[in-house]
């Protein structure tokens, strides 16, 4: 058991094992006889943060009793991981660009690739939404990236470039897409990018990228 000394609250170690520290009451039946009242108690004591209806994130110990808000992309990965498991969820599109540092401003929509369709989830701690995109996650080029909530799968720069080019409006941040593509294209391995485009039938998207990047270079 882990003890938050300031609140004198016992937090079962099983909760800390949850992917990206995100839990749902229905997943805690093996820990608590009545999970929902226990979760509500932990929220009241500042140990759990309610991020969306039915989804809670463990507050870092040094932030208990203080204002704390998890990053949108990490929270989205946590929510999705609690539904599908961490190995079936990949942060993609403009959200991957954000995690990879190619989009500087905070966004209001997070995009995650998942193996089956799910309705969007509206967050309750801010004006934001998690959007789920059905993809064959086994075929996406992804890497584990450390987030403030723990490691999450995120599409590689090469995969992100292609995804942004194919669906620039996904995530409601189209104004950010071309500059993000240009930034990630510079980081990409050209042969790997070309192979991904060939394997995924994205040759047209790659040509679009090359046109956009050439335009960005001419502007600078």
C-alpha cells in the first residue's frame, strides 16, 4: 500500500499499475467491494482526478492538494488504454505531432488510433474531446514515448507525416498541419517514409507532403 501522508489516505498499489495511471470504477471490483463510493472518496481527497465521466487519473503525489491538470494527449492515451489495453492504443495525427513537439500550442481534440470503433469522449475537466479512429494498430509505425503519466505508443514522425497528409482536418487543428508536417518531415528517414507510403497505399499523400514541404522551404 502507498500512503499519501498529507491526506492519510491508503491507495492500493494495484491502482498504480494501471496503464498511464488511468482507472475506471468497473475495473476496481477486485479491489473494492463498492468501487464507485471508494472512487468518489478518493476524488474528494484529491488522490484521483476525474478526467471524464467514468475515467479517473491518479494525481502525482507531489500535486495532491494542489491544482493539477494532466496533459490532453497523455490523458487521451490513458482513457483509451483503460478501454482497449495499452498495446492496442496509439496516439496519432495532430496529437502525435503535439507529443513529438511539432505543434506548440495546446489543442482541444486528442486523436488516438484504436482497433474498434468508439464514440468520442468529452472531458469533464476542460473543454476538450478524445476522438477515436479505427485503425489496424498492428500495421502502424509507432514507438513508445514517455509522457507525464507513463509510456504511451505514439506514431513515428514518418507515420505521423503520412497520417496528417491523408486527413489534415482530423483533430480540428488544420491550421497547424502544414508546419507540423514540415517539422516532422525534416526529422524523418526518407527511405522509411517512402516504404511506409508504399506499404500503406499512401503514395498520393507522400507526393502532397513533398509539395507542401517544398513550399515551406521556399517561404523560409
